[in-house]
C-alpha cells in the first residue's frame, strides 16, 4: 500500500511540475465542442472547445500548490502552538489550549466560507492562508498532549538539569520525537486543503480564474455537462482528487 500510495503521489507531483510545459494552452479553443475523447483530444473537449486533458494537467499544479502550501502553514501553526503550550505549561498553556478549543469547535467549512466571502481576495495565497488558519487546531491538540508526555521523560529532565536553554530542549529533545506525528498531520492537512478547495470551487467560491480540479468540476456542473452526457469533462478531475487523496492517505 505504501508503494502504491507513493507512486500515485509521485505521479501527480511530476504531473504538476512538468506537465504544464508538455501540453498546449488549456484555454485554446478548437472547432470541436463537447467532443468525446479521441486521439486529437485525449479527454475530449468542453462546451466551448477547450481541451479537457490540458486543463486537467495544468490544474494539477495549482491544486498541489494549495494542498502543500495550506498543509505546511497549518502544520507550522499547530507545531508552534501545540508544542509551545505543552512545554511551557501554566498560563501560557491554558491560553493556547483555549484558543485551540475555540477554533476546533467552529465548523471549518462554514468558517472558511464566511471568511473567504468577507475577504474577497483573488489568487492562491489568500485561499492557502484562510484554509490553513482554520484547520490547525486538531493537530495542535495532539502535539500538546504528546509534548505534555515527553517533557517529563528522563532525557528532557536531564537536559533541564544540565542547564540547556528551553529552545534547545524543544528543538533537540522534543521535536525529533514528534516528527512522525508532525508528518502525519501535514499529510492530512494537505488532503483537507485539497478537498476544501474543491468544495469551495464547487459551490462557486474562491477565484474562478484559477485553474484547479475543483474549478473544473464547478464549470462542468454549471454548463450542465452531466445532463448532456459529457462524462469526460467532470469525471477526470474528480478521479484525480480521489486518487491523490487515496495516495496521501
């Protein structure tokens, strides 16, 4: 399973990095509208003659950028808040834990929708920041619990007794022992970000000029691809999201 998952993720990473340079413009129009898959258009065309395969390949890059960017930022915030609170203890821990609990009890997707509708910004960066800052709390609680356990172990107590600085204890003694949890949190945060962006795009939120798998599904739905039987328009991007999620999981 690990080999298969790694192969799937590696394929999509390569697709996002080198794919856009190997296909034509995703916005180029042809004279064949809503054409089924053929040798000239491997995944058919859209209602206005755009090549679906080119769109899918180009969309891989922005989709992965959202996943990696939001996953990294959410993981960074969770590490800072979770480990800092767990190690410091006392009032600092209570405040940071309260903050995590407040963010955790708010439904994430409705919160993202409200913030995104209020910000009204376009581009990848605002979307990445909004998704990340609403999805770190659960991971922070896990890291806090682990830190509370680790900080009382013998090697940490020995480091304290020897006069090691707090930041060195955190980076040298505690952080390496929590790397598996951090990596796992990053993977799930990345999956969550990709699925969240797809959900936002499907309901018409986010930047419509971004070419992502979620926006492809939204455009196909709005142009009634399902009712006219243009399965090649909406199934490939949906399948890519499902496969990438399976590969990461």
